[in-house]
C-alpha cells in the first residue's frame, strides 16, 4: 500500500487518475456538504466543473426531484436552490433528491479524477470510515486535495495527514511519498486542535468574515458520520 498526496489538482491531466484509487478532500466545505446531504437522504449528488454545466445538466432532469446547489467565492450562486453550507442540506430539503453540485474548488477536483477506478470523498467527519475502507482494500492510493484557487489549502493537507495517521498507526513499512510525509508531519505538529486551526486558515477566515462561522465549526467535527460517498457513473452515492 503506497500512499501519495497531491496538494492541488492544478496541472494534472484527467487520465493521470485512470485505474487509480483516489480520495478527494475539500474540508471547507464541499466534502462535508456532500457527506451531510447523503447522510440526510439525498439520492445522489452530481458534481460538475462549471456553473454553466450545472444549469445544463439540471435542465434535462425532473425539476421537482432535482436541486441546484453550490457556491462561487463562498456565496450561493444566483438562481441555485442551495449554497455550499452543509447546514442547508437537511433531510426535509434533500431527502430523495438529486443534487447537481458546483463549488469553486471541490467539484472541479472530483471531476478531474473522474476516470479513477475507485473514488471516494473524505473530510474530518468520516475519516475513520474512509481509513477502514482503504485498509481493507490494501491498494495503493492517491489523496487529492482540492486546494484553494489552484494553490495549497492547509485544512486539506492537515485532514490528509490525519487520514494517513489513521492508516499507518501501528503498521510498519507503508511507503509514503514526500508529500504524504509532509502532510503527516503537519498534522502531528499543528492539527490536534482542529476547530482552532480551521478558524485560522485563509479559507476559514474568509468563511467567518462572510458569516459562515457555524460552517467552520461543523466542518471541524471528527467522525460524526459513517457515510463514505463513492463516485460512480458521474454521481456520488452512498457506499
């Protein structure tokens, strides 16, 4: 089981992920929104890489059973039913619904990895459930951090390190690339107080300044869910 970390999808070709096992992480906030929506009964989530494509995809579906969700620069997109706050995706809103979903960083990362053999979504909320699946599979895997505007995102890197720690704890000789080692070191150095460090990241500060402080608190919860979203046939569903 070799573990590699990609700190941003920028510059990668889609075919790079062909036949790979991939974990996509976007802590603030797409991963948590996807997990919460599926936990609250959403039928599926269709991630898209552009707002225009979200509108096009939703237009060909049954309107009453389809919702447009997502954000651009933290704010809900005009004309969309939902933003990217996981707190919006309650059972009364999403149960039984297909959600066509766009976010600035998270969904483009998922779409970039669409040719993966096995693609799952991770955040602090489901980190142990994800670790159990990867340990059971005993395969090499890549962790793809969504990043922020094509650059490193500290919260994604720390979550990555946490996941690696869960998998390697008590196990010897699991090969880690330099980026995987760096992620693990950062987690062990500054990742113990998740709520505090999330609020101090660039993205965390932006969300708080824009009134989404409750989202930051929500996204700091660890192992609050057993849901592991799996990407198959262009949509995310329960594993």
